[in-house]
C-alpha cells in the first residue's frame, strides 16, 4: 500500500474483505476507490460496502462505481436478469447520499455477471 502511494497508484477495494478494506484505509494516504461495488444496507452481500466504509471513502475524496451485476443490486441477491432499473437507482441514491455526487461513478462489471 505504501509503495502504491509513493507511485501514485490508487488501490481498488472492490474485491477485498472488510478487514482488508480497513487495513488499506488505515495505511493509505491516497483516495480510496471501489470501482464496482454497491450498498450493503440494500443488498447485504460481502462485496457491497457498508455505510461506514462509504463514509471513509468520502473522507478520503475517493469514489465508488456502481456495479451492474444483479446479484449485487437485488435485495434478495438473486441472479435474475429480470431486475428492474429501480434497483440500480436505489443504490445510486444511497451512494450519492453517503458519498456526494462527485463520489459516485458507473462501474459496470459485465465480466461474467448477469
């Protein structure tokens, strides 16, 4: 983490455990990013971010990219292609509330995801 900081490399936290997230947050002096993650309070899967994690990202001037994978959007975590756009909007609204509009991006994650 320190070497990445020195080289100006941001560390993507989308695939890290929550413990690992906090280890990086404690060590890094650069913005925290999660390029394709969603809201744990809406869809409680391990890859989604808690409000506390999003608060840390905001405090670091970082950002979160919305993950389009339905298993990370649906409240039931189901792998169902018939998922309404309103599920995405609910995550974006919550993310904007926690991160501010400049802290939210589109992250997609179409690599093998429904």
